[in-house]
C-alpha cells in the first residue's frame, strides 16, 4: 500500500515539475512576442505624424 502511494506521489510531483517547466518557456516567449509586436506598432511611419517642409515645427 505504501509503495502505491509513493509511486502516485512521485507521478504527481513529476507532472507538476514538467508543467511548470513548460510554463517557464511559454510565458517569456509570449511576453517577448507581445513586446516585439508593440514595438512594430509604435514604429510604423504614419503619414499623419510627418512634418511638411514649409511648416513650422
């Protein structure tokens, strides 16, 4: 009976470890992708923002 509980506990511990490991990889990847997309959105050259040659700043 004790060995069965120990095996189940080991299995649950291993599952929690690998689930946390997957989140350790997925969450920073998601954050970096969002940061890259937001940088792209901010750096678009919008025609509304451009200054024309003869106008005052």
